[in-house]
């Protein structure tokens, strides 16, 4: 059950990151708040992928 939750969290944060990083308004401008939260979501998604799913060690 815990592995399934990791995959669901990875999919959700990945979708949020994709939307936040690639979003543009009608004028073609990027919204800095969406870009910021997209980058934060990407960091969380990569952390879950590396540590919880792939089992890489955590340093620090």
C-alpha cells in the first residue's frame, strides 16, 4: 500500500510541476507564482522518485 501511495504522490506532484513550469497566459507570459510552485513540486517529485521508489541513500 505504501508503494502505491508513493506512485500516486509522484504522479500528482509531477502533474503539478508540469503545469506550473509550462503554463503561459494569453499573452505568452509566464506567471512567476506558478513557475515557483511548479519548481517546488518538481523537487518533491524527484525526492520521492529517488529516495522512496528507487531507494537511493539520503545524504546529510
